[in-house]
């Protein structure tokens, strides 16, 4: 598994194996198996992340990203 700027944390060896199988056969059944594996793997990964965040000190607030004010609003606010 190569780690590049396109690397996905949820990608695992099962996804890689099913992708290689599809690339060799080009069969619709193998494509469906690959897509199913990706869906299950993503679901398992993100369920784990949600549980991890929910059990931390700040809970679900970690999911909320801070947004900076536009420059004009920031100038009005700070003066």
C-alpha cells in the first residue's frame, strides 16, 4: 500500500485485493464485490471514528470546524 496525497485512511488490503481482482477480470460481479467491500470498509471505519469522537472530552463538537470571519467582519469586530 503506497501512501500518497490521495491516500484514504479507510482503505485496507481487502479493498486492494478486490480492486486487483476486478482489474484482471473486468467482470460486473467483481466490480459489485469491490464496491460492496469499499462500502463496508468505509462504514466500519467511520463508525469507529464517530465512536472515538463521541467518547472524547468534547464529544461531537470536534466535528464542527471553526470558520473564520470574512476580512470586513473581522475588522468591524476587532475595532
